[in-house]
């Protein structure tokens, strides 16, 4: 399956789903611009911010309070914002589109 990352200026890039990896890991291993993952997935840097479609949000699992706190430090966050390092990808996410925020360009 594939997940499509769409940059703020509308360029899309597909990444192969690799179960057990985080969404941040598949983005960085596919060279998706705009996802840095500076903290290595520790929920501490906020450089893996993504915006999901509402329909996909429920499939990406629960948000921890740490993640919620990190997201709340970002005033530009959207309701469907998540930190990509906190999402484990599964084949259920085949066809999912993930948008990158303007501030992460
Ligand atoms: Fe640092 Fe996700 S990689 S918060």
C-alpha cells in the first residue's frame, strides 16, 4: 500500500507502507521534504507535524497527552494535526493522504 504526502505548495509524493514503522520514519526514508524528525521520534521536537483528513484521523490511533501538549505549542495547528512519529503505519492506511503544514516548508 501507499501513503501520499502533499506539501503545502501542492506537490505530492508517495511512500510505501512499511508496517511497524512510524509515519515519520517512512516519510524520512522516502525523503519527503518538510518532515525532519529531529528528535528521532521522541515526541519532543514537533518537526514531524502533519495534517490528516478527518476520515483518516480515527484510523491512526489514540493521541497521547505528550503529543497533545506538543501540538498545543503550535498555534497554527489544525484540529486534525498529528505528530507523524506517534503514528504506526498499517496496511489499513493504504490510500491515505497526509498534508504538510506551511510552517514546515
Ligand atoms: Fe520529533 Fe516527531 S520526530 S516530535
